[in-house]
C-alpha cells in the first residue's frame, strides 16, 4: 500500500465514521470554531480531570473530509493526555502544517502524520488545523464555558 492509498483509506474512514463524535453535557469547555473559506464548523467538547489531564474529549459539527478526519484523530490522540503532552502534540501538528520547511517526522502524531501532504494546499491547512485551534483555546482554560472563534483568512487576496 503506498502513501496515497493509505492517506485515502485513513482520511476517508475517519471522515465517514468519525471517532468520539457527539455532545458531552458535562464538558468543562465547548469551543466552537468555523473555517468560512471551506464551510467547516465544529465544536470541541473537553473535560479535564482533577490532575488537569484530558479526561474526555469529543466533537460535533460538519466539515470536509480533511476537517472531520483531523478532528476525529485529534480526539483519539488527546484522550488521557496531560496538559503539557496535549500542548506538545498541538505544537507538533500545527508546526508540521505551517512550518516553512517540512519538519522531521514526529512518531507521537501517529496517523495524523498522513495529513502532512495538506501543507502543499494552503487553503486546506485551515481545514486540518480547525479542531486544533479549538483545542488550543480549551487548553488555555477560557473564562467562559462556551467560546466561539473564526479562522478567517487574515491575508487579503
Ligand atoms: Zn474544509
């Protein structure tokens, strides 16, 4: 199986059957993000335990296959992770997609590394990073239980 096949299989599988998809009534934070360029809209639901680890994480919403697959894999990856580990994964993943030079592979990312190819398509990078920007806000423990943001393209055409 070559990279393209593996990419297709994993991304399509996650977008068709997203993992940890659903509401979480007792979540500490509900962070909603939208990517207007593509029409992606997702909400990340995060609950921390007493030791500040990610106790539970799920997401809801609608997006393209890259957005849904990235969010689905994020929730699988982040469960039970400490705040520091979560931040490291966040930095590693967003770094992989936004660095000038392709960074060395990071095994901690697992299947998320398959999204590396998205870096060649700047308009799709926001699809892949939307859930991660939501995670970034949750990790900062905002004052409000529910927050909302938009990943507008800040560079004028
Ligand atoms: Zn998208």
